[in-house]
C-alpha cells in the first residue's frame, strides 16, 4: 500500500464515481476518501468502502489528509477553481475535471498557486485518448494535410428535463457556466490541440427550448480565424430531440479532406488525402452511459494512469494546465463575442 498513489475524490456524481472506479481498478493507486455535500445514502457508493466526508474543509481538517497524494475534483464546474486552490494550499497534487475554471483569471490563479507550491495540476480532457483523436493529431502534426483551409466542428446533443432536473447544478449559470463549458469543451479542446488559438470570433446564441431548464443558451453558431491560418466554425445545440445526434469535425486542407464523426467523434467517416492510406484504428471506447443521457468516451482510466506515471517519474502530463486554461479562455472569448453582438 505504501508505494501506491493515494487519491481522494471530491464530487460523487456520475463523473466522480467514474474517477473513483478507475482509481480502485488501478493496481498502482488507492482510493482513500470521498467527499460530497449530499448524504451518502443518496449517492450509491456501495462499491467504495472508504471514509466519506461532507465537505472538503472536513477532509482537510482530518488527519487522513496527510495520507493523500492527489485530490481529484469532479464537483460542479463553478467550484473547480476554489476547491483546487484549497487542495494546493493543503500541498496536494490536483486533478481537475473539465473545465479548469469558468473564468480565465481564476484558471490563472490556480496555475500560479500550483507553481508556487510545486504541485502538479492535471486538467482532464479524456477525448484526446480516443484512437481517431490520436490519429488526426499525427496526421495534422506530420504536415501530410498541408495548409489547413477550413475546420467545422458540429456538436448536436440531447439535454432535456431528464438532465436538467430541479435539484441539479446543471443549467445554473454560476455552477454550470454554459453549454460550451459543460457539454462541448472536450471538442473545443481537441480543436485547440490540433489547430491552435482562434481570433476574429463572431457568435450567435439562441435558447430554443430550455427557457424553463437553463439560465443560458442551448444553441449557437460561431465563426473565427485560426491564429495559425485558415478559418473555422462551431455549430452546437442541446435541443436535439430525445437522444444525441453527433459530434463531428470536418477538415478541408491543401492535400485532402477528413471527417471524424459519430456521436462523440469516435469514428473516421471520411479520409481522402494525397498519397495516404487510412490505417486501421483501434476501436474507440463507448460513451459514458448515464441512463437518461450519454457523455463522451469512457477514457478516464488513461487520465488516472497518466497521473500515476507522472508522479512516479515515468511520463509527462498529457493535458497540462496551460492547455486547460486556453480552453477556458477560448470559451470565454466566444461568449463575450456573442454578447457584443447583442445575441
């Protein structure tokens, strides 16, 4: 036990339980504590036989905190930055579910604090591990596509009253942040990872059928230029009836065109590139199934393994906090562009 990396998980909802499960399954990790404001009887925690705390403060004040190496934060988005600061103050490494924060300025404070206390800060972006993402990254970086002309990101999902329940933080601006933060930041991260920063943003937002469910938009059109050249757009909606439709990325480039699609960008739908044959890719893990709705690919075991490898000195961070910061900044800029146009 002594040489295992010891974790606590804050937030025991769907994603928090996924973190806890992946930690328990990993032979080099140990789950030491769980934290949630809800009563444990409401949380279905029978698979986890570890001490439970009703607040982060309670955990930090407990002697058990001295046995913890890493705190994994899977609480509502609006709490991420403050809880990360508290964990870093307690001199713990921190894993933060997306988004790192809801404001660039808060993300910067967390990164500065991590540097100040010499602790690692991991931003979770598990979609980078999907085989189509790994493949497209290699294709772009190798230069086989040549100049990038156009990129279109389409995210069309279903989120309705089954998701935005009255007792949930989902849909509340201060805790959720908006559709781009909670549903689609993974895909904005992939786009940034592939093509870099964006500028000259225009955005239009609309709330079609979530007026009673959320405090923000459910759909939008966004267009921009990439700082490295080429132009792009994001079209998104959570107003799709009954079930998710697609998350796809189409790339038009000098030497060919590519499209990754499916519900979670989990398959290559089109690849026609000069002097290039599409290799056989490993199958993508299915999306996380939460019953009433589905999320992105179930790749959290890669995230936990990367944390362990980094802390054991065997690897570097797959998604460093500065990249997590850039995704927050891009989304913040998109929302600001929408406001400027009065949408």
